[in-house]
């Protein structure tokens, strides 16, 4: 279920219908984890940017 959801979100965000390019240079096990890791990385970037904006001196 979660893997299916992450796969759909990954394809929506990257518009990538061909996994061959992304998975060409990595193992099959790593290719399965690529969508989840992409979403984690994107979420981390968004949270970091939000934290920087909240903590900036111009907010107060």
C-alpha cells in the first residue's frame, strides 16, 4: 500500500514513466527504494526551507 502510494507520487512529481533511466546504474533492490528515497529527500528539503523561513530574523 505505502509502496504503491509512493510510486504514484514519485511518478506524478517526476513525470517519469520510464524507470530504465533511473535504475540503469543501480541494483534492482536499490531501484525499488528509489521512489521512497526521492520523496524523503523532497520532504526533507521542504521542511528545511520552512524551518529557515520561520527562524529568519525578518519574521519577528
